[in-house]
DNA sequence: CTAGTTTACTTGACTAATCAAGTGATTGTG
DNA sequence: CACAATCACTTGATTAGTCAAGTAAACTAG
């Protein structure tokens, strides 16, 4: 019926795994009162602060509108401050966010790693990273799929 | 600064790729007037119809509430019909959905495959599938992360 | 036969995203 | 100098999902 190709099988697996691990990550981060999306944004800000909204949007691969809303939420929870500077808004972390990240970041890195370390050898991890990186980079070139 | 582990690097790549390819898939399916999520649900119904809502929710890994809303949308667009049977609602595809899928399904399978076929050898595809399957299965066991 | 439990589904409040249209400074250019 | 274009950001409408509380049918006692 559905003569699945190898590629479509990989795709399904990948999507289901991404979904699943995202949910588990949300569950995990609940103890820090964060969602995966919020953590991702805060971690990027920490690395690149001070940063403008549009730059940040690019880093986390979200539209301008998306980042605007996300930052509005994060500001309401006083994780970040936005300073109007010229026409640009410059974003940086508050003490609160800094403190939360200090705990959450290493924990989350461990958590993420555990998905792979528990079942793959060092060699296999490297192999997987190599393959997924190649696939990812290729997909970025793909921007405009042929009609 | 961020002493990233191999695992956390893989995770980031995987998530960004899942995100990216999901967006591209949405763009691709626009010609059929479908989103990736809708396509996924319709394809599952096609395989398993007639099926109940709760069974379907499990297949596509979404909550009861989520599937309820999704099916309400699909019904409004008359892609599916829901027949109350006892206390259960049995779902099946309409002619319209059947016709759309006939075109969309092979196209989408091709599209998904192209992410991998273009950059990996047959051998590497098998390797990637093996690794991601192991990782995915492991994540399903993981259901309740340790406190 | 009525009361309580379970099952299947819905719904309200929320997070997170998209697109497209709108706002409001800053920067050309005639 | 004024008008248009551009840039950075916001916002309304919509899709897609979550959780938790609610409804209604169908079983399961006492």
C-alpha cells in the first residue's frame, strides 16, 4: 500500500523522536518553571547578549513575529529586559534568568545527552552527529523547493 | 563557556533539522492545501480506517484534546466523517481526502526522501535509520524521567 | 433500579508558532 | 526640506498543541 522508502522511514522516526524528546524536555524543565522553547531562547541570549530581536530570531530559527511574542512573555516573567536603542531593541538577561540558567543549563545539557549516551557508543555518537549535520546543512540549502 | 557534550550537539542539530524540514514540508504541501500535521493524520486514517479517536491519538502521538481539535478542523474542511457509534466516534476519510491523498502521498514520500537521498549513500541511510531508531525506542522507555 | 466508575470525547485557558498587515522611527533622494 | 523607502518591531487571525475540568454514555455494583 504505502511503499515507503528508506528516506521516508527515517523522516518519520526523526519527527516522532523530535516530538517525543521535546515533550520529555518540557516535563524535565518544569522544575525550573521553563519550557523548552523558553530555555532555548534564554540560552541563546546568554551567549550573544546584548543582541537585537532580529538577530535572535535568526539564531533560534523563528519569525520576527514569533520572537516578538516570545520575548513579550519572557519580559512579563522578568527573565529579560528590552532597551529601546535607536530603532532597535537590545535584549539582555535579568539576574533572575542568569540564576535560573546557572542551574538549568548544565542539567538540560545532561538531559539532552542522556538520550544518546545511554544507547550509543562514542563512535556511534560521532557517526550520528556527522550524518545528521550533513543532512541538516543540505536542508538549509534547500530553502526553495522546486515547483 | 558552554562545555557542550556530543549528545547536546546532536540534540540541537536534530531539533533544528526537524524544525526546518517541517517548515519546508508545510511549504511543499501548500499545493495540496494541507499542512504537515494534517497530512500526517490523514495518512494514518487511510491506513487504519475505520479507527476511533483515541486509537488515532496514539498513532500520531497527540493528546485526546489535540486530536479532537484537529479532527474538528478536518471535518469542517470535509476531509473526514465522524460517526457516533455507541459512545465511540469512528473516523473515516471522505472522497475528497481520498482523492487528495492519491496525489499528495507519493509526492510527500518523495519529498521526505529527498532530504536524505541527495546527501547520503544507501549504506549511510541504513546506518542513520538504525541509530535513530535505537535512540527513539530508548526515548519511549524513558517516559518518566528521574526526579 | 439507583449510584458510582470508567470510557470517549469536548472545551476553556494557555504556550508557541506562522503569515500578513500595520506602526513608527531612520534614512535616502529629488 | 519633504516624501518615499526601508528597517525593526508589533499585532490580529489562524494552526497546533498541552493540561485539566467537564459531559454524557455505558457498564458495574449494592
